[in-house]
């Protein structure tokens, strides 16, 4: 099975500051990678997904961007955070087969003040 | 667009009873459905999945039922235990891509001892 690492676990940032959240995956190669955001008491919203190095698809217009510099590394960034960027950010991974299970990381709790 | 919803936001059951969590989806083209369990402050954990060519699938203490006619999905947990207390999400995926899932808002299951 896959193991997904995310850091930091929690983050408090002022409005207008930059953001960089990192996700790394162990136990697989060439995974599909995903960034989700979860608002309090709600389900997950897919933000970005990647099927390979340098390949990023954005699902919703937003203040965030994603990059995949290495096969098992996925980064979520922002140049200037907004209050509405607060939330629980989850990185996920699947294999390339449609039957592969999706694994989630432990998440990063971001609070923008 | 598609939407996924859960019938009840909270469910309270007695330890040892069976639990049934329901979910409705709107996109008849969805061909893959997943149930996740999320404990407080953690990422979702895969429980069980089912494809649209099946009506029922069983796992360890869990059963997922799919009714395509009314676009309804349910998760049954047998002999519910305190460790089952969590938020449960159903998700649907299009084009058999497990990662690009649409999530409902979740049902909070509380197991009373």
C-alpha cells in the first residue's frame, strides 16, 4: 500500500503571505496525485490533480496553484493567501489503473488570519 | 453537474447494533462509488467501493448496496463498535478515475456504549 506524507500538519498564516504545502508519496511509482480542500463540516473539494511530472489540471478557479517537480512530490502554493483559503488540505494518491484505491495523507490545517 | 448527498447529517446508534448510512447521487453516468471514513483531524480512509455493474459488495463488517434505478447508495456496518464513530463520506467518480471523485458532505456516526 501507499504512504502519503504531508507537512506541515498545521499552519497559521497572515492574509497576503505566500504558501507552500508539500506532499510526498511512498510505496508506488508514477501515481496520480490530487489536492483536495475540506471546509469545516463539509466534504472534500478537488482542487488539482496530476497524472505525471509537470502535468497539472485545475478543477476550480482559485488563488492557489500546484506543481509536481518529481514523480512522487506534489506541492500546493499561493503567492498571496486570502481568508477564504483557510481549510483542511488533503493530498491523495492513486495508481494509474481505474481500480486502484485512493489513499489520503494526514492533511494540513491552514488558518489564514 | 453531478452532486452527491447524504440523507442525514448525523446518526447515533447503540454499540452492537447495525448502522445504515445512506447517500444519493444525481449523475447516472457515474460508474464508481466509494465510501470513506474520516476520524477527527485525519484524512479520509477507504472503506469499500462498488462499481456500477454490481448491486452489492461485502467487506469485513461492511456492506455497500447500490440501487442505480433511484441513484441511491448505502453503507451498512454490522455490530457497530465505538471505533466506528467517525464521519462517513460517499463519493462518486466519473470515467472510472477514482481520484476525481465528487464527495458528499458526510454523515457523522456516533456509537453509544
